[in-house]
């Protein structure tokens, strides 16, 4: 019986002969196609990727920061993707590895006796070796500004008042008939200084002024005289001076008159501290009027003159109204102020730092001064300019001309958070936040001037690549520049949005890509973080707990590498979400076998310092991960299903770093994560066909005695890129293509006929054909 198979529409007959060993000459030999080519390294050092099985993905130090939720299959060979993460609440800034985040600690707030609402620091600055903060007091009967210094853990109580009428917490005595025995108690800073009894220490009178005088005389007798003044309208005023206090007066007993508190100071908000030449300056707004105070010693303050009054309207405690800032340029001090009533930004300058002059230049804007930097213009010899950020974009102000001039350097779609707290960073660029809502990641552009060209470079925010988790959405609220690191507060503006302080590390400036990292996250959503600053050791930030109250916090050793900061207190836990990986084969299933970690400073049990591993597969649900186990000092490898692995096309890992609760300076130190897996493509069949008898096949296919025509038909099948049906008895039909280079023709022609000369086209070529075919899907 002839051995027949089909290739396309051609019926092929195998050679029926046998060799000397009795084995058939015409055979079909099935085999499995190797989907992976052999790899050979000709130079360099062997690495994890050279191992043939299992396959591995190695994540090292995650210095690339946020931006990679899933590694695209097309970019699976780009090693930068294995240094980026989906999310982190650990310190990922360092090439040496990942450690727990620095502990966020509470600064002791300045005390004002009766604990009025305190906001701050609104701004900070280092002056004469001390770190100063500008604070605002805001409650129903108290409003004002003061400056305090930080001693490492607390803002001191030796507050320097800005010589304002700030703490006049008054009391008005209501006239009436008082019964003998009624009492008036007086406390200052929570300490009882006097208890006055009606009929003994003071006497009632229908005249408010007389009553006040009587009470004042009684307080003087109680040795509190230095804090008391009397006014004709019958009001008691206690003026808060340095180290003085907040008054509380109450009447008790059977007296029918009452003492009630009443505010006697305007609303005041703080905006800027600046060191210029030999002085420290503070910009505040007092009842709608901008005021600049200065000091040479940090204690005694003097009001500068020349700034217009009532530029602001509708002041309220805790306002973040972008009222203005201070800047220096060309040796002069400049106040950049929002004239709210006119919807414009106006400028006042001072050569001596004590009196200002109006520069009569106004930039129209809808919502105040968002940020100001001094920066060279694009023409090298043209000097420094003031760059003013507004809701509508960026303006360049030339202060060398008289009068000053300005142009719009960069227009932006109108947004209240455009340019907010923009900063000149130590990389030589101005970093400019772009306003976004609470449902998208923040955006940042960088401006660089020079050589007559102004460049605006996009893509430096948290919208880079895959972006960030939704709880980090929202605008930049503050930027603070330190050499090599740029700190930012971001988000916290809605439910499900938790404000964070993040850090951009200029570790790899050549790749032109962001490297944002986590510093700390506030635990309550819809709470904003404002001012961020650095005192040389500690990173300070202000959590706005309510409209008119805040909590000042700090992190020590914020810029020290972990190996240089062994005593740094750290959080109890932290985590890193590694990007989902598919091994470059997004539709190919496989077995994910487990992980191995390179880590140290681990304990032998999870009662100490250890790393917990969670995972999920295929369209990862980060809210519903599965526990893989713990990495301990003696256990650096975890397997899944006892080494059999879990079936999936993609895999993602979360590493949870956890320290011993007994020592907050401990931390696991994670260097790298190795994910082990095997991708198993669907099996592809191949067939080696030996010796198709062309003459026998010619007759079977109806070509008569013209094997050359059959050969031409087979060659057409061989050269066709479209898959051809291949089937032999007992086998399922498979779509195949002839493997290039496998075709072999054992040539015979005019079998049984006269010999023909070369070139005679009437010759009928016959013989045998051998080849290989392989399925492609």
C-alpha cells in the first residue's frame, strides 16, 4: 500500500523502498518545535538572565520611583522598568536598597495658655543660626501673628510678636445691679491670678467706666498690673507681649452682671519669611492690609512703611488666599502683592529694606500670587528677572527698566493651582506645577533659559508613564528645593485622597525622567499638607487639620542615606508595589514559581524585623492580595504550591517591610527581588518528511507523465507564506509552512527515456523531495 499524505491540495506519495537495514526510505517524523532559540554569551559577565530555566525577573533598587503599574510586553527588555514601582510607602530613594520610611513625628505646638487655634508654620527660614516659623492665631476673640523657633522637637514658647495688636482678647462688663458676694476670676495663660469678690474687692456702678476702673484697680492690687489697660468704653484689654498671655475672665456667684469676651483685633494671615541682607522679613495681611515687618535679632520687630492699605478683601482666619510674597532682586527687596479688589498683582520695592515704593506695574489675574522666583532671562547678559506664577500662566518681569515691564512667558489653561509654590531647583531649572483637579495626578513642567532660548520641558509630574494610585491624585500645594532633592506636598483635597510629602531625587539627570518617591502620607483623607521646609536635619511640614487649625510635624535625617543614619527613627511598616509583569509574552500562560529576596537586617522570626510577601495574578486586584509568606534571616526564598507554581499569564508582588516595635531605629534593608517563572507557549508540531516520490505523486495527482509540473506545484506550496493543510492517515490536519532551508531535491529526469542535452526544457524532472513543515499557531 502506498504511503500517502497531503500538503495543501497535493497528494504526496512517500518512497516505498527500504534501506539495507530494512527500514523504509520514505518516512514522516513528527517533532515538537522549540519556541525559544538557544542563547550564547560571547563576552561579559554571566547574569541571571543567562539561566535557561526557570525564567527570572530581577528588581533591584527602585530608584526610578513612581510610574510603572505594569511593564508593557514591548518594553520588557528595558531595565529602567525594573527600577520603578506602582506605589510605595517605603523609602525607595537610595541605590543601596529599600528601607522603612522615616518616622513622622509631632512637633510640640507653641502654647498660648488657653490654647487658641494655631496655624503654621506658614513659612520658615533660618536666621542667625536659628530655624524660625511664622505662625497665625485664629479664634473667635484672638487673631494675630508671631514667630517661634524650633529646638529639634518643639516650637518654643518665647514667641516674638510682630508688634501687632494681635492678642487683645478683651472683656466688656455689662452694667447692672450686682449682689454682694458675686465673684470675678481672672486667669492668664491658664494660671489663676486673681479672684475678686463684689462688695469687697470691687463695687458695682451703673457707669461702665467706673466699674472698669474699680476692676482694674483690683487687678493691679493682685500684681497683674503690667498686663492691664482701661478704656473709656468700659472694655478691659489684655495686650499680649512676648512671654505674656491670653486672658480669661469669668464671673460667678450671684452677680447679675456678666463679663463676656469680645474680639478687639483684625483677622491676620501669614504669608512669607525671607532673609535679606542683615534682616529677617515677614509678610502678613492684617485686616486686608499687607504689612512687612523686619527684625535684626529675631525678637524685636519693626513695621516697614510705604505699602498701600486695604489691597485685600474678605479676610478670614486660615485663609490660603495667595495674598503675596517677598523676593529679592538686584540688591532690592520686592513685595509681590495681590490687589484683590482690582484683580491684579502689584509690586513694591525697597532699596533700604525699611520703606517701600510702588512700582506702578500690575498683572491682571483672577486669584493672586501663586509663586515667584528670581531667574536669569534667556539672554545670558540680560540679567535676572522676576518670574511670577498666576492662575493664567507664567509672567516675566524685567526690573532693570524704569518703569518695570512684563510679558507673559507661558500661557496655561486657567486653574487656581497653576504655578503654585513654583521653585528654582538646584538642577538649574524652574519647576512649575500645573493645576489639576482631585481626580488626576499632578503635572509639572520645567523652565530652562539660556543662549537666547527659553525651554519648557513637560512630563515631570506624577502623570509620568502609568501615573500613580488614585489616593495620590490632586495638585501640588508646596515645593521645597534642597541640593539634589526636591520635596513636594501633594493631594489630600477630597474623599479617597490622602495627602503626601514626596521627594524627587536628581540621581540620574541624564535620562530626563521623573524620579518621585514617597516620604510620608497623612492617614486621613481630605486633609491637605501645606508648607514643607528643611532645617538642615529635619523635614518639616504642616497638616491643615481644619480651616483654621494645623498640626506641625517633622522627619529627622531626611536627606541622609540609610547607612549614614543608623539612629533615624522609622515607621513601624512600609511597602512597595512592584509592577505587574508578563515576561514579555502577554498572551502566553505559564507557571509562576516563587520569589527570592536579597535582604539583610532581618530577624529569625516575624516577632522581629522581616519582610512579608503578597501577590496576585492576571489583572491584579491590589485590594485583595494573597499572602505568600515571610522572608526571614534564614528564609530568603518562598515558593508557590510547594514549587509547582501557580498558573497565570501575569504576576505582581507587594513587599511589606515590618520592624520590631521595640526599637524604632530598626529596619529591614531590601536590595533586590527575584521573581521566578516559566512561560509555557502552546505546543507547535513539526514534521520531517523524507523522500516524496515525485513520479508516483505525479500520476496520483493527475499530471500524467509530467513530474516537472508536480514539482512546480510543490515548490509553489513551499514558497507560499500562507499556511497549508498537512495531514496523513491517523493524524489531525495541521496548518503548516515549509521550513525555509529544509527543502532537498534528489534529482532524476526522463526516467526510462533517451538522454537529453543540458538546457533541453522538454526534460521531465523527477526524483525525490524531502523537507520539514512546522505549525505556526
